[in-house]
C-alpha cells in the first residue's frame, strides 16, 4: 500500500506518520492467502473424523436468488447471485444472459482442469454424488473479502480409503470480483481476472489433494499442500506474479520461514516456498512431485514423501540442497549475469536474502544456532587500503543425516569466522580467510567476493544540521534491503506539511563514507540543499513499498 504524494501534501505531521505506520504493517495482514487450512470446517476436521461422521462441512448459502450454470466442459457447476452481498457484476457484453465474470469463472476453471488433469496427469477429484445439485464439481462465487482469502476449499464427505489417510470430496469458494473492500481498502495483492486465474489453479489442486491423496489426521506437514498449490498458480499463469508477495518473506526473514516447518501452525510458510517446486520441476520435471503425492496417498507424511520420491531419482533432499542454495543466493541484483538455467524464473524480482552484516576489523566471529534446511547469509566488509572496501557474502545451510525421518527437529551449532589467520578457505587474494564450523553436521556453504560493492544502507541524514553555503549535498538514509543503482523516492516537507521536494533519486555509494566509517555506505544525494531556507524539515524515503521518515535542521 503506497501513500501518494498528493494525499499527504498539506497534512499535519501526525497524520503523515500514521499513514507511514499503516504502510509498514499492511503486508503482515496478507500472509494467509488461502483459507483452506484456516477455515472452521478444517479445524473441526480431526474431531469429526475421529467420531466417524461422514459430513465434514456445510455448503455455503448464496442468497438471494442463487443461480447455477454448468461450465462448457461439464466439469463444474458454478453457483452465484446477481443480488445482495455476494452479487457479481451483471455486465453481459456477449449477451448470453450470463454475467461476464461468471463466463470467466467457467472458462478458467475448465482451463485449470484441462491442465492439471489432462496435461499434468493428476486424477480428477471424486464426485460428490449430486451434493451440490449435479455430478459436477461445485464452485461458489461469494464475497470473500471479509475473510481476506482469495479462495477456500472445504472437505465435505468422506470417501473410501485403503489406509488411514483421510480423503474426502470437497467444494470451492472464490471471491465475487477480487476488487476493493467495502471501505475501499485493498484486500488482495492481485485483483480482477488475474486473481481469479491463480485462485482457480491453487484451489483446484487442493480439491485433488483432498479427494485423491488425503491429509493425515494429525495435521503434520500442511505447508507442503500450500507450497504445491502456490506453485500450480505460476506454473499455469507465469505472467501473474502474486506468489512473489509471499516468496519475499523467505528472503527477508529466512530464519522464520525456514524450509520444512512441520506443525499445523506453520502453514503460512508454504506460500513463499512454492519456489521450491519450481526448482524441483527444473531438476526432474513433474514426475518427482507426482511421486511425492502418490507417497502421501499411501500414508507417508508429506516431507518424508518428498524425500522418498527423490530417492527413486537416485537423489535426496541433501543432494539437491546445495544447488538450491545457489538459486536462493542469486536473486535481485545478484541474479544479473546468471544463466536462466541456474536461477528462478523471476529471480530479478525477488529480494536479495537478508544478511547479517559486520566488518572484519581485523577479524570477525559469529556463534549461533541454526535449524536444518535454514539459510543463513553473512555479509562481511573486508577493510583494505582502498577508499571503497571489498565485501564478501557467505551462505550456509546445514542438512539432516536422515531428512524428515523424525517429526522433531533440533537446532545445531554454527560458528562463522573471518580473519587474516591462514585457514582452509582463502577469500580470493584479499588476504582474508573464512570458515564455517557446524560441529560435524554436513553443510552447504560458499563465499562470493564483491569488489567495492556497498553493503550497508545509510541510517541517518548527514550533515545534520546542514549549514547553508558550506556544501550543496545532503545525504539521506534508506530502508533495509536496497541495492546500488536502484531508485528511491525522496520527499521533503516543512513542519506545516507543505511539500518542498519529491523525486526519485539514484542509490549510490558515498565515497566520503562519513556516516558509517569502515563500511561502504549507500545513500541518496539531495543536490539542492543550498536552496532551502533555515528551519526544520520532515522527510520520507520510499523504496519498494518500504518507507522511513525523519527530520533535519538547516542553519
């Protein structure tokens, strides 16, 4: 949610700050995009199943005046209304007496069925035996905005199973337009027909998962279900980049969003990790993931089922993890010059992984704990005799001796060091050496040297106070996770809220390096400071949806 310049041009500073705070907190509210494992019907699933009851969820009520239409393929029955809170836009440009939005629902669900069943070879979800009025799979078009979900797949009736893995028929609910909320607020990162496309792809695979493979009755490893449904979105509709909103969490908070979180409360990590199946698809095609689902259907827990499917390829998660770590490193500007075959398809649009940054002065030592399959990136400044110091990135991830054989996962010790004392890993010809000590645990690690690349964004305005006629430059701070050569929006106001300046400025290294001695410092330079009048000013700096603000004095 971006704040426009015009909307705050003459507002008081208190209002300005409250708008910025809203901008900072918005993304967290969007972390759960799918209601399938959040719905009341799923949360009651275990208790209902344990009682042996056959009906797991009640059908949505579309009112008033529910209409139904069968999709052209005959595979789907669409339920909708043109009235009330759930109404769809009645526009009918092709004059077929069906709202255009419902025509689109029919078209894209038929397209998704054709791709996932006919092209990829997944089995179709089982019939609900006329549960919604026909043998066709039921899609309910209703107002989902109050719940905040793109879609929701609910299990309805148990189906016969040869093992203890519960399987069930289901039905899907989607939003009636993927537009703004009742108060004009933004609900969805992606809107309109693009949101409809990816929701159809996402939720229909949940229907396949529930009906053909099942969900273990303990709720373990549910993140994989969301990983795969998210991968289905951009495998089928690569031009729609909604998944990137969630993948960003992996890179900005790699410890929280580590791979392989297995609890029922860890579902949210799955949306971002859809990129894992992009990588897996690159390595093995569709067969590895299909074999994973077959194993799940036989009763294996999902992460263990993944490992077993890799074993049939004479591989394992540990075997491919080091290559995946290279893909995880080469995102954002770090992806430039990397072959398309060795990076994610949208690598340039993904943020660079958040690093722990420090300076070897003259040495550096970190001692931390790390989970298996968690990435840890260290960025280290290597002081030298040059104006702009070299930097080096060090990526590390440990792997488990027997991946996901046990449900519990323990942290392991990680000690990272950089110094000029000779060890086994020289950093090019810098005279520095590095080492990861993981106490005997197998690990994937590598070092990348960057000659003169800045690593620390400026965090203060300087000089502050600014003395008129001494210089024309003011250096402004930047949000985290910025890169040299990108642009940031600088806006300056008086204390009464009057707009003084607003423009996009280049992010660059300050060779004078006054703000952070010993580091390469990224700044944006305001070159018209000498035209300001004496007094206190308020500023904001915005970069890729992140905003910081502060004040400075001109004397």
